[in-house]
């Protein structure tokens, strides 16, 4: 029987040895895209969850901070932002009282061309001179308090000065916060470098922080507390299918609407697996750009036995930034040592521009190399570069399978064709 992975925009077929027993090869659901995205947006804004509609929530003359996500998401901000502005106008808030902020956290700064493509011509015209790109390292970020656990909370000055804070983003599975979207538009979106670091480094290895889990997830719970402290009161979240097309939209209270969006996402992306496998074969698709490509590797931990093997197909076409991380990983003897360096603030200038969520990956990557056998199928990295991470290298899926089968002629196997979106559920 022939199996497949989605890889670098194409389908790659392969066969497995006769002694391997496939537990699951199910892909995430193929969900049709919405035909009328503007209509989907309007209906979500007409019937918000846990909140009055924007027309009643905002008051005449209020100063508004409107947060939208960065280039690592394909949220239709060109359609969403005008819809939100129109609602604010009805509430007596003119466009001139709105500042839109690209909530990039500590991700790389988008170019002006990228930003213009992200928001569209209408937004550029209506908010001319009032579209900002958040700088997590700016000296103008404002201290607004501490969380109940002691984390310092600093945010963008336009957010701190606003009367009301509104966000636009996308809900998708996340290996630490359970699901992206919701309050993540605020933290890390418009939080300071210090706040992001204190939060991420604290909860990075906490066992409560895991894929598709919100309740009791400390990574997620502190994000919510920070966003509440910062005044985020309304959020519009999109749900996208495996082809990055809009399926649905949810609006309202940032926590309540996000829970509904997460429930919907679970129904689309969960794949039931009878038990953990000896071998997991996974692809980074459809999140194959930059740091997003690593989510599939982190998610695969759910599906594999301790000490098992992960064959991870990730093209890494934009591998340049990854090399600085690879070098830092190679310099650290263990995950513990790497984590301690982060906690001390011992972060080389060469990797700081790529963001905290990028270089903190050294910790789980080191853990993966210590706890599993990982073989990276990639075209963007050389054999020597992959081996610096203590991963094995293969130029193709067939090569990786042949190598593993020579050591493991009999094994239970799970295949995750679109590992960047699939939520493996055991049982």
C-alpha cells in the first residue's frame, strides 16, 4: 500500500516495509472554504460571544488600539480591519481615533511591502499614518503591572494609551498554549521583550503546557492574565483549513470566543490514534515557513513512544536564520544547559532578531535529541548541519524509512501527512 506526506507544496508518496504495522495514516479533515468571507466576518461581529457588539462596546470619541497579526499568519486582515472600523464608526469612533498595530511579538519585522499586502489598500487609505509595527525592544514600551505569578507586564505605548483594545487573529493548534489566537495577539503580540521572555522561559518545560489543552495550561493561563491586565476586550478570530482558506470566524470576549474557535479547530484537526507508536512519520505541512515548520516536530511527541523514532519531513527552504540556532544548540551540552542560558539572558546577538519563540526552540530540540531518534528529511540543510542538532539526516522519505527499517524490521507506525495542523489524540 502507498502512503503519502504533504511536503513543500506537493504530495510525496512512499511505501513502508512489510513488517511495519500502520496504526493511523489519517490526514486532517478536508474542510471546504467559506464562499463569502465578508459575510462570515459580518455574521461573527453581529453575534459576538460573551460580549456586546462593538457598536455598543465602544463609546464615542474613544481612542482605539487595533491589533492584527504578522506575516507568519494568513489572517485576512485586508477584509477584517475595514469591517471592524465600520463598526467603530457606527459607535461614534472615527478612523482618526484608531491606531492599528502589527502585533509581531519578537518575530522579524515585516517590510513595508509585506505590511501593505497584509492590510490592503483600503486600510492604508483609512489609517494613513496610524499603522504601527510593534517593537518588543523599544524603550517606549510601558510598564502596566505584574501578573499574580510575578511576571513583569510591559506593552506597546499605543496600547497602554488606548481606551479600548481590540484584536484580529487566527485560531490554530499550538504545542504550548494549546491553541493560538485569542489572547496571544496581546502576549506575545504587543508585549515587551522582557515580558515575553519571562513568560516563555518560565513555562517552556512545564508539563501542563501542551498541544490542544487550555484548562490548567499555565502557559495559556498567564497569557490570558496579561491580556486582561492590558485591556484586551474584544477579539475576532478566524479558523482556516489545511489550505489556509477561511472556514469560520468567531468574535467577542477574547477568552470565550477563543474557546468556541478552539472547539471547532479540534473537530477539524484531531486524529484519533489507538496508541503511541514506535515510529512517527510526519510532515511540517502546511506550516512550512520559518519557526512554524517546527510545530509539526513538537506535535509529533504526542504520538510516539518514549525512546521512539520520528521521521520529520521539513524542506527548510528559508534555512538561513536556522543556522544561528543550530550553532547555539551544538554549543550546549544538554537541554538543561541551554535553558539555563536563556534564563540568565545569555543570548547571542546573532539570534536575537529572529525572536524569542525561535531561539527558545533550542530547549525542546535538545530534549527531542535526548529522548527520541529524530531523522530530518530536508533539502534546505546539509547532513553536517542537521547532525549539529544531534538529529539524523536523510535526503528523502524513502532513504529515512530504509535506514530505520534496517534497525527496526517490525514496528508500529503512525503517519501524520499534514503534521503542522494535525492534533494527535491517543485512545
